[in-house]
């Protein structure tokens, strides 16, 4: 919870999640109305959801001179949000998907600037290593796009990786790609730092639940807060992560779906600097199509391990946040094979979160088809955090009169058949 959030909560009651997910309801506007500031030439936009997409959308709108109110029911990057947790990988390797390479590179500059302003580091530039048994289309495409865009990337063979990164056993590996300029973002801290800066610069944050009120076909939607007050805004942006399809079930209930993801942390060997960020990169093992990934011992939190494969479908409100024995056993088996120096390392932490996946892994940044003043932002699909600044920039432009210049991010491309194509 940010200091700005605490200040807002003093005048507004805390509310349950139930009022957020009640769906769209026709109704009259309540007498109580909240206004962000005195009317002026700049538009007023309400952004609902203070995760990475919503926070960066609010930031870009505020920079452009708009009056912005950012609303979240549980605080920025809270513990159940997809933007919560310790760390997220930054990288530009996306195979032939140059749109994401360009977005990642542009976003990295914003993350670095934010980290430079922060009291504690938000970005750890330890580099990122991807490796696989074969040089498939993904690896060939990544190399081609980086060369086309003149971005740094190193192609490594097995012997070169083994010499450079001796903490990893590269048995069976045929190719590696190393991006020296990327690394890890401290996720929760980054979003909360961004929101603190947004409020310090004059943006408004409300710790409130929110509810869409549809006032009639073709008429602008309104926003009712859990306190019963209405929030006046020219445009409403909804960036709710796994709760987005719950708020718009008829439209998105089969197009964006949440999956359970489990993450584990293991203690590094005592006194061993081999697993510190100065020596060890972030990594991803394309393990015959099943991708495992992880980080060095960031800020003494432990070595992070996770399986990127989609877990079971879940409800973000009701899913158990306790790790499963099966997932722990799977990660330990992988760890012991690929990181033999960590055999027997104590498990010191675990997190259960969720991806909110679009049908193919592409983001959703588009207008609502029947509510003219509503913009929908979501579908992070497990790879979205690093792109927060660019997603926010595109959503902000769309919210005030711009057009969506990337067809892949439109609602029309979101199918009901799940076929992940972006990794």
C-alpha cells in the first residue's frame, strides 16, 4: 500500500472485492459525485487497476496533461495481482515477433529511468541467457530481429556457455542467446514506486472497489465506487488483469483466462558468489518445448525457479495460494539436473500467482465495442510485465482519441480457442 493510498483511504471506506466483480449494471447515477479537480481543458480519465499496465497508463496520461484518477481495490501490485511478487524478467528475444522486441527495448529505457529515481534499485542488469537443444525458428528469428534492429545479442555454443556460466550444466544444449543489457525488474516495488511518483506529481489514487454502470445503449459508461459515489470521467480505462473477464464476462469471459502458476525460491550455497547477479544471469531453458526459467540470488531472496507452462484454469478470487507437492517435486527434479551444485538446497519460499492469458498470447489494448468511452487493457499472458511502459503509452493514446496502430492488440483478434503463439 502506498502512502498516497493510505491518504485516500482515510476518507473512503475499505470495500470488498464483490462490488468490483458484480458485472455491468444499468442504473441511474447516484447523487454523490467525485471529481478529480476543477474542470479544465484537459480531459479526466479514470484508470481502474493499479497493476503494471494500469499504473503506466495513468503515468503516461498524466504526463500528457490529463487529469487522472487511478483506482484499485487492494492497492498497487497487491499480493493477489499478476503484477505482485518479487521479480520479472526483461528481455527482447521474441523470435520473429519484432513488435515485442521493439516494445521491450523502448520499455527498458523507462524502467531504467524509474530505477534511477528510486530509493532502492528496481532493475538489476545481470543479463539474460536463453538456451535450447536446437536452433529452432525462435532462436533464428531472435537473432535476425536483433541484427535488423541493431540490438546487442550474443550467440553462444555449449562449450562457450559452460566456460562462462559454470553454475549451469548445459548437457544436451546446442545453442544459447545472451542479452547483456537486460535482467530483472523488482515487480511489486517497481509498480508501487511508479504510483508514488504519479501521486506526488498530482495524480490521484483511490483505494476503492469500482463498478461499471451502463447508462443505455451507445451512451457513455459511468463508474460507481464501492462507497456509492460516482466518479465522473470522460474515459474509463480498465486494466484489471485476471479480473478483467470477470467484470466483462459476456465479452471477455472466453477470450481471457487465468492459469495457476507456482514459483519457488531456494537458498544459495553459503558463501558461494557463483549464484550472485554479478556472475549468474537470468535464464530460460527451452526444455524440449517446456520452458523453465529463473533468476540468480537477487537481494538475498534466494534463487528463483518456475515453469512457464500454463497451469490449470483458476479464479483469482478463490484459487488456493498454497504450493502443491507435485509442482515442488517437478522443480526440484529440473533443478538437480540443470543446476547440480544446488542439489539439496533448502526451499525457502514459494508464491502462487496467475497468468491472465489471451487466446494467443497477444495483448489486448482496444475500445469496448458498445461502450464508447471504455478502453480495455489486459492479456499480459505471463510475459507482459516488462512491456508495461509501452502498453501504458499505447493505452493512453487510445484513451484520448488515438487509434490502435497494431492489429494484433485489438479485440477482434482474440479468439475463444486457446492457442498460445507468443513466448
